[in-house]
C-alpha cells in the first residue's frame, strides 16, 4: 500500500514552453504532498508543500510564478514549470503520506526534466 | 533549525564487507528519523525508520538505532552486495511534517 505515482518519468521541452508534472496517490488520500528538486549528485531541496484545496506553501527562494502547484483533489497534485529555461533542468520528486500514518512518507519515482 | 549531517561519499566497499554510514542530527524536541535509498534515476524508497530514542529500525539486512545521547542514527549492514549500490539519505521530521535532508551518501559496492 501507500503508492505514489509520478508522471511523466522524463520529459524534454524547448525553452519558453511549460511542462506539467503529475503526482498521484494511488491507494490513499493525501491532503498534503511535497515537491522536491534534486540537482545531480546532490540532496533533495524542498520546493513547496502542496495543500489540497488551498494555496501551496513555497520555501524561501522558490519562485511561485515559475513553479505553479495545484492540488485540486485528495489524490492529485500537479507541478507546472512555466516558461522553462535550461537552468530548470533537474530531477523533480514528489512525496505524500497517508493520513494517520506514523510519519511515513512515500515518494514518487521522479521526473527528469531537460530543457533545450 | 533542524539539520542532518551525513558522512561524505562515495563510500566504496567490496562485496560482503561491513557497512556503516554515519548520520548525526540537530533538532529540537524528539524527531522521527529515517533512512531512504535512491537507486540511479529513481525516486526514494523508505528503508527503515525510528520514532523514539533507543528504537532500532531494520529492513533487508540494514539496521539503525536512534541514539539520543549522541544524536545519531548510523546505518549498518553486515554484508553488502553489489545491488546495494545507491545513494542513502537519513532525513528527519521535527515538530512539523516536513522531511529535512542531509546531503546523502553514495555507496558503491564492487565485486
């Protein structure tokens, strides 16, 4: 149980276009999901906390207008990278935890974004 | 604020060697501690966890003990395999529900 599906697993896009990444909790409801960014050979940087039915909470230094997060249902959060540039190329990972779980977090398989 | 310090990698071992990856933390209160493993090109998988002092988490031959007196949660395995090659993270959750990560430690196991 507690499976998080992330899609797509990889995407290549042209500079200036927008890309949407989906994060779904398949067998549980998640009022909160988290979006991370990982640079090569580095740790995970929390970008934002996605809250179902309300605005996301962004970490300091993360551009809200650049990384749009929508959490419209209890099983789906989306991250849209708007007007992507090569420096946005990275590995993006989401995570969620079932309500009532003893602080167990399940991660998606990640999305490799390459902007050319 | 909360923080996690992991030993720098890469850690290179021969198959069947004993593994220790050090992890120490700084946090107020009583955090929950985790070990996650990340294989190349994949997301993170929970390896084990401990929620209170002296708890021992174990899974797939890996184990770690929550040591409050030394603020540590070192990962150990008695005999590593090539398939254990991955990056290992030991995040924590403090008073909130966010995971605080360290830098991760890359493990390479060779034949």
